[in-house]
């Protein structure tokens, strides 16, 4: 399991990126301006994903977002106003582990 707050991400972006690459998927806890509420979004890291700083000095993460209910890919999303990131690693390398 990968877990981190903003200080960890800002201090060690390379290490955090490596952990996100190794995670099966991760959840970003962020404030959604559109719905005016705190939300968790299931995501995963790929070659086009990145961590960067906005012109206003906010931490931003661009990654592949998934629908929380059906776990289908929604597309690339950029998250700001992030509170926490929690990564998950699969118990088995493939779904063939428990057949």
C-alpha cells in the first residue's frame, strides 16, 4: 500500500511517482469544485501521467481516472486541492490467482 500526503509528494516526487507506477491503482482524495465537496477518485498511473506545479503554486497530478462504480476508464484528469493519495497493490499478479 502506498500512502502519502502533500509534504511527501512535494519532498520526494520521484519516489512517489515510482510507487504510483508499482501500484495496481490508487485513490486521490481531493476537493471537487464542480460539486463543491470532497471526493475520492480511483486512478492509475501510465506513461502520460505526471506530477507538476500550477502557475498558482498548487500541486497538480494528471493521471488516468476511473469511474468509481464500474471501474471503467473515464480519461485523463488533473487533480488539484489534493488531501491524500492511497495506493493499492494487487494480492496476486493476475486474476488467475484465485480460480
